[in-house]
């Protein structure tokens, strides 16, 4: 089995609440995702029958720092792992409270908790990365051995995220509201079956297309959320392409800046508690932006478009495409959708993530 397929199998197992082993050069760690565990699977994982004692709790250093279990220097790297010693009274509800910062106000932690040295730090960091790729909180029960449903090596995650695994799966003519002359192209990742689409507006004529990289946003694109500017940006981009020679909308399945829908809603809840979007992501144990713009570059390359006019206010999108071999001949400003509900969000993008607004 290829590394990418092994990683996809491990991700599926973790999401289903099954134990997974992750190995690296410094050793091996066996993990069970806290948010998909239940009392039965946790009891089995703890090894009640063998008397080996409860598994410890593996967290991101950022989350551990919030709990006063790691220093700020460690917390500066979202990939850094931290380990909490598990005593018998840390049951599943307590572990969930440890894992999920949204519950900090509603569920005051009992404590005290004690951090301990992380065994196999590289393997532990890879296990946290696996949880993030699964769309789960990077919070795991961890032990050094035990039966597992899937096993991978850390480097398999690099193979899993390699955009070279993305291929064109299907395409068809698709008249849309802004243009009757449009075509949709679907892409599939052969390792995990993730799907992205491109909508081509107008007729390719040899000039660099006007391109918009749009990350999926269910709340904004479909439900009309006022907490972000995604819906207006999507429709504004499509409208702009009808006035250009031609254009390509890349609709990327990277909800919530790559942290997934459920975690995005957790970030929303943290914003309601007073944290901005950057700090919300960090408190959840994710990076500020978990998206991979190499995916968009691969889609453009498969479409034969190596030069583009990019509609964005985000310099990281420009850099991401250019690093992956796509020449951005022009950055086209794209600002719209500001309202009283998202003004703080837009200010955070400007002041903390470098958006040009």
C-alpha cells in the first residue's frame, strides 16, 4: 500500500474512533481520537483487561499552554506535542474538556494536571498532524503499544498531501446564472477521494485567465452567513469573469481555512467568547491557515494554465501558486461583502494575516 493510501486508511480509522499507530524515526505512538472515542472504546484502549493503566492525553503545545502545561515558546509551533499524565479521574468527559477550548467557560477544569515528557516526539507530532488532516481536534489518547486498526509512518502524511495525486475525474458543460457558456471540471484525489472543482467561464483564448481561488464555505456560500465575506466574494468573482476575456473559479474543499466545517464552527464559538479568528484557530490547536494552495496550482496545471491573473487580497495565495510553478502575471484586488457582523473579522485579516484590504 502506498504511503498516501495508508494515511487515508489511518485517517478513516481515526474518524471512526478506532486506534491508530504512528511511527517515526524516534519510535511509535498508538492513539485514539478523544472526540470520536466513547466509554467502551476508551476502556478497551486503556487496557482494562491487561491492567496496563490508562493512556495519557496528547495535545498540541498551543492548547497545553492555555492549560498552563507548556511554555509559550513551545506553543509558538502548532506542530509541537505536549503530554498530560492521565490519572484515573481523567475520564472521557474530562478529556473532552481538556481537548475542546470552546468548553473552557462552561466546564471549568478540575485539575491539577501534570505534564510529562513526550515519548517519541516526532511520532507524537505526526499523530497530531494526522488528527488535523482528519478534521478532528488535535487531542488524542496516547500510549506506546496496543492493538490498532491502521498503522502508518510519519512520512506517509507527506505523500498523502502531495497534490500530484490529484487527477481530472469528469467534466461537462454547465450553464450558470452569470454565463450560459461555462464548463465544470471535477478533480479527485486518488488517495482519499477528496473532490475539488473548477468552473471555466467563457472561452479560453490563449490569454492568462482571471482566476479566483475560493475555499469552500458552507455557511457563507450556501446559508448567507454575515460572519464572513465568502458569499459576496464568490458571486463577485463569477460576475467579474463575465467582463474579462475569460476566467476560472477554483472551488477548493478546504473549509474554514483548511480546518474543516466542525472546527470552523468551534472557531465561531470562540469568536463569540471574544477571540479573533487567528487566536481561535490557535486555541483549537491548528495553524492560522491550514490550506494547501499547491492543490490549486495542480488544478491549473492540469487545465494547461501556467499563467494567471489572480483575483485576491491574500499575498499568501500569490506566493503559494508561484512556489508551485504558476506565474501570477497580475494580482487583481477583490474586496466586497463588508457588514457590521464581519468588520472585526476583516480587520483581523488585514492586521494579522497580511491581507491587502
